[in-house]
C-alpha cells in the first residue's frame, strides 16, 4: 500500500498518477469500439451488423453488473484503508471477487433459459435472429469472465496500483482487437467470432489480475477462506449494504447512457431518419469527450475515498478543488476543439452532405454543456467515494434519465425540433445545479471545514 501517494504526495501529481492509466485504458477501449464496428461492418452483411447491434446491450448490462462490485467495493475499501483497516479491506475484496463470479453464474443460467424472450425483447427478427443469437449466446456463456474483470480493475487502484490495473484492461483490449479480424474474417465465424474474441480477451485479463492479486498485492485477496470465521460467513449486512448502495447507482449510470440514446432517438424519429442518423454520429463524437472526463473523474476516486475515510478534510478539500478546476478546464478545451472541427469530424463518419450539416449543428449544441457534465462527474465520484448512496443514485438517474425525459418533453412542446436537439444540454445544466445542491446538503463536513478556514 503506497500511503505516501495517498497522504503526502502533492495533489496534482497524486491525482494524475492514479488517473492517467485509467485515461489510457479508456482511450484504448474507445479505439476497440471503433475497430470492432469496422470489422463487423466490413463483412458486408447488414443483417449481421444489425444482429450484433441488437445483442450488444447485453454486454453493457454485464459491465454494469461488474461495476456493482468493482466501483461499490472500491468505494468502501478505499475508506477502510484511510482508517487503517487493511484486514477488513482485504476481506471485503474477497467478497467482491466471488460476488462477481456468483453473479456471472446466475447470468449464465437466466440468460440461457430466457434466451428467446430476451432476444425478442431486444428486437431480433427473422433476418437478424441467427446473428443476434450467436453473439448473445457466447457473451452469456462468458459472462462470469466479463463481470469479474470489472472488479480487480477498480479494486487495484484503491491500493495505488493504477498502472497494473490499466495494463490488464489495455492488454485485454489489444487481444480483442487482434482476435476480431482473425475470428470474423479469416475463420469466418462472423457474429460468434466477435463475441468469442471478447470472451477470450476477458479471460486473459482475469488471468493477469488473479496473478497480480496472488503475487503482488498485500492488501487485496481472492482467498475465499478470508470470508469465513470458522464455518460462519464473516461479512455483515452493513458491509454488503455499503457495497451495493454505491455499486448499484454506479451500474445505473452505465445503463442510463443507453436509455438516454434511446429516448433521444424516439423523440427525433418524427423528424426523419436523417435526423436520427446525424444525432447518432454527433453523440459518438460527444461520447469521446465524455469518456475522457469520466476517466479523469473516476481515476481520482480512490484518493478521495482514502482521505474521506481518514478524516483528512484539508487534503480532501484541496483535492476536490483541483478535480473540479482541472476537469472544467479540460471540458472547455475539448469543447472549443470539437466545435472548431465539427464539420470535418462529421464528414469523417458520413459522406452525406445533409447529414454532415445536420450533425455539425447538433454536435455544437451538445458540446455547450460539457462543463456541466464535468461538475456532475466529479460530484458523483465524490458521493461514491464518501459512501453517500442517495446523492450518487440521484445523479446517476438524472442526467440521461429523469432530467433528460423532462427536457425532451418540455423542449419538444416549446421549440419542436430545436427543443429536442437542446434537451441533453439543458438536462446537463439542471443536473449540474442539482449536483451543487446535493453537495452542500450531503457533505456538510466538507463545507463546514471550508467555512472555518
């Protein structure tokens, strides 16, 4: 455990030490998502492309389930480390690992038993069913490996191992990128090949993390014996509740991203397919900026949790001041850059002049609220780190959930098409205001410290 990093290293350096590896991992994942789409699309089989797209939300759900134990566990464990309770942190790390394994097994059983109804609910029809089923079945079978991989990648950062955490994630992504063309094109496995590459990559990632936990980590473990006191399970309801209370809102955040896109598309459908296509491309570009902000925000989460657990309010306050300032400046810089290159960026994804023109305007509007997103992300991470489950949950369901639904209905009623386009930006602004209010209400100890300085 690198206590020096958490307690004494200058905040900008400590923050970047933990955050940069997460950012690099996120960038590699973004590259993979683009490459994966490229290889599937270049089969020339539109039914396969649609089938994989239909089944892909199942993979998103697994990532969300993994976040319950990864982000929920890292929040609780980082606070325990701040209090010097390393044995408790080790015990709960074992619970998180095997909880993820058990969840994966349950997903296999339920996913295979209800495969037909689930595929039908996702929208698979006679033309896409075969490909959607191929992708879905292999992903479901590999669910324990996918879900488990999300646990060590978050827990390792609580011990200061940000670089090894990123190595596991990046290595898995690179393996996936290499196997995709081999399985899809050379071996001709199509949709099944894409899913198979994903599962094998996660198996390799898990193997690396297990090796690291066994050989290098001093305060984390996967030894199931640590969960038991004699024959009795030595995990209290309070401890599991603490993990789930933070982990579930964290997983909801991932699910809300998909829900938000669905809602925007539904509201744009009356204005034509070109509007839906243009918004789809614009949101892909915006997502690049958002994911970079997410990586920087969550990268510093162990530092926040440790100092909150230790009761080191002066360092926590300085840390939050740095996080808010840095992410706001970064958001402004990315906003200016992406707005300046809105047309070329849209043109990279589409050769249709009308879609490019529509999308460039949409992109500029979506980017206006990037600073608000930065505020929401830092506040959400702070709530998760401090164990403020209510605040984390409210923000998780707001930006691309409740607030977006409100602004979509209001925007359409007041300004029609332009109101729908501006809905996400308005939802970001309202959620940022909510974040500030919740911070004042739920973290009075930080505010009181500031008032007495």
